[in-house]
C-alpha cells in the first residue's frame, strides 16, 4: 500500500491550495479515506473523510465550509480543496487509510 501526497506549498491568508493523494496497492474504490494534519508542536488532527463513492463527506468544525474533500476512483486519487486558508491551517497534511499514511505535504499559510 502506498499513499503519495502532493500540492502543498506556501500561500497567503485567504488563498487556496488543492492537495492530491495518489494511492496504489489496494482497491481504492472499496475504501473510505481521510485527510489529517499535524501542526508544529501539536498532535495529529483529523480534518475530513469521504466514503467509497464520494457521496458522503465529513469535516472537522475547524475547516467546515472552507475545505472540500473529493475523490476520483478512476484515477485512484483523493483530493482536498482548501479555500480561505488561515495561518492556523499551517501543518503537514496526510492522507490516511486505516493504518496506512502517506509521507505528508507541507502547507504554510503566512503573509
């Protein structure tokens, strides 16, 4: 099982980024997926989840209304569209399936 995130970077407050997570080694369409993040000096925080066909999505209160999770089962790819970014969104973002984690992608929100 391999999960590879990309799309992080540095952005000003109010900006947007789109994260991607390409997965391999399992049947992607059979599993719900999650995004989580870890800010400097803090523990991991669950951010969002999506069911197998993308019909159900879930968000933490801290990102609800600003972030959108989606998936493309034909491309084995999970996405996280992040809008109206805030400095407190600064973290390493990970995609997650059960006990499997990607290497993470850094998101920095700063002016």
